[in-house]
C-alpha cells in the first residue's frame, strides 16, 4: 500500500487489531483487507458499514468497535 499526503501531512497507518481501538491521533479513514462489516463511532454516532475487500473509506473515526465487526485487517489512517 502506498501512502499519500492528506491535508499536507504525512499519514500514519495503524493496525486496529480488528477490535476495540481508540486512535491516538485524528483518524480520517481506514483500509480493510478482507471485507465485512466495520463498526465505528463518528460524530457521536455508531456506524456499521458493509465494506468490500481492499477498500479505503474516508471518515472521521473516534473509535473502532469489536461488537458487530466482521471485517479483517483494518488499518486506521491517522494524521
């Protein structure tokens, strides 16, 4: 996977462990290796999104949730 610049900053990729994960920096999206449902919190709402394999999603994420997550190989994009 090749990193690209986001808002002029070099991004950092962090493995979420496919479970409960609170990003240590601002999370502007995530990448999914093996598709399935990803449960995450954004702007005070819990979102459960069906995501395909090899997909990059842009979203402001405050927390990834283990409950109801079936996707595997989730990497948070931090700035």
